[in-house]
C-alpha cells in the first residue's frame, strides 16, 4: 500500500518502520526541521526492542509538500500531536485526492472535527493504539514492548478499504482489529491518557511508579467517573470498573517503565501538550452540558500552568 505518514515523531517512526519492513511504500512528512534533516541524511533509525534498525525512506518537510505533485497516497496516517493536527493538514492537504483515506490514531477526542475540513467523512478512519514509542533525538526512535490498533470507518460506509488497512497492519505486526464501536474505544483510551499521562506529568514519574502511590486508586476512579458522566451525555455508556481495570493493568505490564507521551512533551522537551483534547475536552464539554468535572478542570489548569513555566 502507498502510505504517507504526517507527523514523524515517536509513533510516526514506529508505524513507518513496521509498515516499511512489511514492504509497503512509505513516505514521511514532518514539520520539525532537524528531524527531517536527520532522516534525509541517515534514514530513520531506532532502538527496536534492543536491536539497532535503520531504514531509508523519502521524507519531506511540511513546507516541501508542493514537491510531491504527482504523488497520491492510498492512505495518510496522522501522527502529529493533537495541537499540531490542523496546521499540519492545512499544509499537507494537496496530498489528499478523492481516493485518499486518512487514518487518525491520535490520543484524545475531537480530531474528526479538524480532519473533516480536509477529507470527506466517508474517507476518514478513526482509531486508537496502545503501542508506545519515544524519541532519543531527531530521526532516532526508541521502540519497546507490544501494542495493538483498533480502527473503524467514521461514517457508516463500505468498509472494504478499512479492512484492507487492517490486513496491511496485520502483516506489519501491528495487531489491528476492525472495531464495531470505535467511539467507545476512543473514550476508553482517553481515560487512560486522562489519568496516566496527566498524573505522571504532574508527579514526574513513570506509569509503574504512579501505580505504587496509595492515592492512585482514588485519583483514577474520580477522573474516570468524570469522563463517564460526560460520555454518557453523548450516548456512550463507559463501564467504569472495566476502564479502571484496563488503566491499572498498565501498572504491571511491559509499559510500566514508559513515560507517557505528555510527560515526554512537557517534562522532557518543555513543549505544549495535548491536554485540551483530553481532560480539557471533558471539562469544556461538561461545562456545555452542565456537568461538574472539578478534577479535569484542576488537572487541565495545572498542566497549562506547567506549560507556561517550562515552555518560556
Ligand atoms: N508516544 C507514545 O508512546 C504514544 C503516543 N500516542 C499519540 O500519538 C500521537 C503522536 O505522538 P508522538 O509520536 O509521541 O509525538 P511526538 O511528539 O514524538 O511527534 C509529533 C511531532 O512533534 C514534533 N516534535 C517531536 N519532538 C520534537 C522536539 N523535541 N522538538 C520539536 N518538535 C518535535 C514533530 O513535528 P513538528 O515539527 O511538526 O511539530 C513530530 O512530528 C499523539 O496524539 C500521542 O498522544 C499514542 C500512543 C502512545
Ligand atoms: C502509552 C500510553 C497508553 C500511556 O499513557 C499512551 O497513550 C501515551 O504515552 O500517550
């Protein structure tokens, strides 16, 4: 399959390497100049489960997309951060023909509202992933552990292409599943990020260390209850006990040593975070629906305050 990846940070690099390794034609597009230069010079490099891998792939800066006039990908995978998605697709929109599909696996909620400006509902595929990834530097990913992908067409349309993507991902070892209720999965995953990503960032710890604190149980349950109240208003009936179990399973799983992507942004790289698409989205929607979400409000404000202190 002809696949373009827009956003070649940690996760974009993982998917690029795994999809290229299984013989897909992968083209990379990214806005971070030193990353683009490093990949142009040395290819994409990674510590992949302890083994060094290196793979040459065409890469273009977002400002160079006009050089790709005759290039028409079958699939574009969005792997920017939520807060970069709109600007990246504004710059990359010339790649989207009426045949192109866009798959969004970003953490958080509301990305379809942004992507619908650039691709038709019928060609939008939404999903989530439990794969993890980090960056050791420009063009150098750190890829450990296992994960999976859930995806589903956004509109109720013919799912042939999405099933083809499922097959291509299966051949790449990405453990995909065509979901029959991806909206539920997106809320469920948002609960993972709304607890682990935020609390690890505020407490400056990894997932396993968070799980060792006595307070984690009550914090998780309260945050999940706020997500569930807002989700219920949108017709999604989150099973809070199952979601709590799903989140706490990570405390002893092979991602226990992982510092969540929000931690990598805020604490490691002093960059702004995706908080407005996670707890911030729950707080905002709660205000609209008349539902109190005091923990999400406090967490959103603390993360924004930390962004201001660190990202001067
Ligand atoms: N990392 C993880 O383990 C997981 C992440 N996700 C989700 O996947 C999506 C992509 O996340 P992830 O791959 O972690 O994102 P990254 O931050 O690694 O990369 C996203 C983009 O940020 C820019 N960037 C990254 N690092 C730097 C830096 N040090 N300095 C300047 N710019 C930089 C690059 O583009 P540009 O220059 O255009 O800004 C890059 O394409 C997010 O929605 C995330 O929540 C989901 C599951 C796990
Ligand atoms: C790996 C996981 C689930 C940790 O919260 C994640 O999605 C992230 O790091 O953003």
